[in-house]
C-alpha cells in the first residue's frame, strides 16, 4: 500500500541518519513518486520504494528533488524497455551464456571494503554483437548490484578480517551501493576491443541508470592507445566518474603490493599476482544458486564453494560411514570444518594404519 511504501522509506536507518534538509528531500521524492500517475507496479516494487535507490539518485544530482524524479522515471522506462526484470528471471539465457562463456566479464570476490568485484578480462575477444554485449554488461552489473544489496559476510571471496566493517558499512551508510571494476589488460589486442560505439553506450547506460554504483575502476597495465582512448571517453563521462578510474602499471609480481590497500592478496586472481588460482567457470557462474535459490546475490567464489560442497556431499553419499557423517554436519559445515577429518591421506588413497578404503 502507499502508506506502507512511504513508511518503509521514511523509517529506513540511512534516511533517519541524514541531516534534516537531506532527510526532507528523500521524503519529498518518495511522496512524489508515490503520487506519480506514470508509475507502474514494476516501478514501485523494489525501485521507487527503495530508500537506497532514492539516495543514490538524489546524490547523483546534488539533492535536486525534481531532477532526481526525472532521472528515476527515465530509468524506470529504460528498465521496462530493456526488460531488466525478465533478464533477472532468466530471459535471454542463450545470449548471456554465449557472451559469458568467453570469460570476459563476471563477478568474483570482494575488496577490503566489502564491495563486490566485477572482473573484465580483455585477453578474450569481443563477439562482435553490439546488442548482446550491452545485455551481458547489464546482466553482470545486476549480478554485482545484487551482491551489494544482499551482503553476505561469510562469502568466501570477502577479505578476511573485514567482515564486521563490511556489514557495518552496508547497514548504516551508502557504502552498500557500490561495486569495484577490475580490468585486466594482459593479452589485450585491438582485435579484442569492442567497437567504440559499444563502449560509449556501456558508459552511457551505467552513468544514466546505475548512478553512484561504481566505487572505483582499476585499469591494470593498459597499453598507451587505451590510455588515450580513455581520455577521449572522458568527454562523455562526468568528472566524478572519471576520477574514480585509476591506471595501475607494474609487473605481475608487484600487482598485489600496488593493490594491497584495496584487495587482499588471497582474493586476487593468480593472473594478477594473487593467490586465488581457481579458474573461472562460466557454467558455475550462470547456474549454481547458493543464495535463496537464485544466482543473484552470489558471486563466483561463493558459487564455486557451493558447487564443490554439493559434489563432495554427493560423493560421500556412496559411502555409508562418510555419508552419514557428512549429513550430520551439513554439506557447507562439512567443507568448512570437517575436511581435515575426512580427507586424511589414508582416506584419499587408502592404506595406512586403518586400511581405509579410498574415496577416489
């Protein structure tokens, strides 16, 4: 109901923590959106009635309520036209699967501030379809946004020691609205680069319809022509967004040190000098659903852990002793706590004092 929607926004902790003038702006915007005659049910549920969304749009226009309302209506119209809701519900799966199979773009891990990381691997070729490339970018950004909107302090990719900080930021400030872009230029060539038209539209979509979502972007060892291209794109990007982009230059072995203030070495991929050596698997990223029966809210490392847990539990079901133990512990707890107990050298290969049968 309108009253309950407004009440949800008005009572949100982030709104209550604002100075009086900004708090009044949020409440005015929420009331205007509620009374709008052009809104649809799709707009009002989870978008116009979301305090975080209203805060992001107000901040993006300097707390100008009228401009924020206009931008919100434009984004609502774009989301209907682009069919974002259907995309989140599995539509266009063939297109997303084809684009994602290249390993060019995916969400994996968190930085030290609890922000999910959107990885871009430019060694992989662009498939050449402008519309499909835009759709895949929107899909992956929606996946990253879902990781932010539904923070998981126990996600395997989240840097150790930062769980409390991440949760506090997500609960009490606008820090829960941002993701980080990590662009790896290793193996890049001009043939792999998307057309300039596609790059311009990606920037335009992100700037118009995902305001205040980008925390920082790190361009790792870009060639000179890319640096010049980025300077060209600066004419199409507002100053705030442009200043969030940092160019990182250095050999692979030094990258963890160059990025240490933002990324934990254990979470950085091996190709960036980190210790996370497990390769990306598109099938896992698109299909494994550890978060309430959905891929949304989960990044690749948590999906990989869930997939491994499921395989281990299934393998243990074949052995009564180990299977019962695994069932008693639960698959996730078994992977976290019980692996040393079951995966002794004797259990893996057989033999030893107990002459146990090997699992494999």
